[in-house]
C-alpha cells in the first residue's frame, strides 16, 4: 500500500542519494583577525596549522584565531616582505615562504625567520620575486622564478640555477607562478610564456604546446595553475581555459566535460587560478571572476558557486586547500571561505539563491509522497503542489485548479489538510 507522509518543516530535508553534495560556506575575514583580505596561497603544515599568505602578511590559523607574521624593519628575524606568493614545508618541519622580497625559511623551534639571499648570475634579477616553492624529499628546495629554476641544497648551503629557453617576462606578478613535482621526479614549471618540464637526471628542459578544441595550437600560454589529480591526470590552468596533458600526443589539450544528456562544458576563455580534486574524484576549479566550479563524478554534475548564489566570499578565487579533516579552504579577494567536504547523510533542499536550490513553490512543507515511479510529490502549505524528479532535480508546479479533475496524474489535493492523496 502506498505511503503518505505528512510532515511540516520550514525547509525540506531529502536523503542525499541522487543529488550532488551541497556546499555551505563559513567565511573568515579581516574582521576575524586575518591580516589582509586578498589570500594568495593556503597551506597546512605537518602540525595541522593552516597557513595563509596574503598581500599584507603571513597568517597562521590554529582553529580559533590567527597569528600574524609581518615584516619589521627593526627586526632582522622577521619575514622579509609582507606580500606572500607561496608556502611549503621541508622534511624537517621548517616552512619556506616565497615573497615579493625574497626567500624565507621559518625556523619553527625558534619562532623566527631566516632570510635566504642569493645571486643567480643572470642579466636580470630573478631572486627577489619567489613565485612558487617546492620542497623535495631529499631536502632540496626548488624555486620558480621564470625562466630560471633555482635549487637550494640545504646541506651544502649552495644554489644551482637552470634557465629554460622561455622568454623572460620582466613584469612583476601579483600571484604565484606554479611549479609541481611529478611522481617520476620531473618538475613541471609554469610561466607567463608557456609550460616546461625539467629533468634532474639530464638537467634539460622539455617544452609543450597547448591545443584548443578547434585544433588551434598555442605555443605561449600564461600558465596559472598546475595540478596532478588522484587518478594521475595532469591539469594546467591558463588565463584562457583549462587543459589536461595527453601523454600520447605529448601536448596539453583543452578540457571538455560530458554532462548529462548531450550537454558539454569547457572553461574556454576563463582564467583558471587553482585546481584540486577531493577523495571522491570531484574536480574543484577556482577561477578569476566566475567563482568556484565543482565537477562531480557520481552522478555527473556541474556546480558553480558564486557570491551571487552562495555564501562564498568573492568570485575571484586565488587558492584552494583540502585539509586533513576534509575541509575545503578557498582563498579569495575577500578573505577565506571554508566548507566541509565529508559526505552527509542528509542534505538540506529548499528554495533559495544557491546553485542547488530546489524550485519549490515555498519552503513550508505540509506533506510528502513518493509514487511508484520514484517521483516525489511535495505539498506546500497554502501554496500548491510540487512534482519533483529526484534524478534530474526538475520541479513542476500545480495549483488546486490544475489538479482537480486532471486524470493525467490521477491525484487530487485535499484542501482541508493540505495533503497529497491518491485515487485508485
């Protein structure tokens, strides 16, 4: 016998099966102690602290409050510059911080910074703007200052420098220029002139083209993000879209995603600032101006979170971090937004301005009913009836006039109790 469920809620709770994970955001800003609102980079160290690099200071978050580290002209043990590009941690637990004023090593046990000065010996100075840092397992520190890659040997306290053939761009950048270590030890290096890979075995660079869906090749792309996902796919974000590496053609190809039905999606002409994937294989992409995108795999779905349709702080996303507790941290131009990625047994579905809003007639629910086809019928108190397709999320609306005498759905709305009933 069919069951009729009469429930009165101010919002509708639906079991999450068949629906994409919903993101609700908590925000941190200068009002909560952050030193500055523009968050360039995020990093979690081995102790669990969250480090935040801004355009005016380095911050450490302990779960409740922020400690701020700033440059002080009178303190030689302070950080060398307040504009932070990148943060990394070596095997000894020391942090390395790249700034607009050089390289810094944070000595955790002494709670102070050591400023690492060096000269590369080129006609142009590449030692002041440390755009990204990579700590290798052998203790060496790799520094990206395109077109030069510098390697600091901590044991020998010496530098080695390697220059690619990519053209030097003398303009000072406000955001990081990425570098990534591959599983085979190869170093992928971004620049405003393209992408290259450096081999420590041969001490040689390799260079790669970008191919758009149209077949057009782009030799010089401004590479803004590099990421290797948990399935081993290499991604490159540029100022003109998202690309993935094809090891057969040895080139980066513009990414296109197959959504439900025949719908396709790409990030064509979008500036990609940061890329990450969660443990479920969902791809998370931060853009400059279009907010946060989440490409879910099961079921296949695309969600776009913006400051207009969610609580996310800003539509310019600078950095992403998934911490040890499966929280997603999002660095924006207006501070940090955070959401919990852990799968929930229940999701909240209601009519709102969020990307996953359910287009109900209202949020005051009088009754629920699921028919033999799996369709969910939702009665709103005094507002009408909703027919919800749980697979597609599509909602049809009915009033009393459209239901009475309509044999198509074999249903009617009982006015007195505002409940959904069936006619056999």
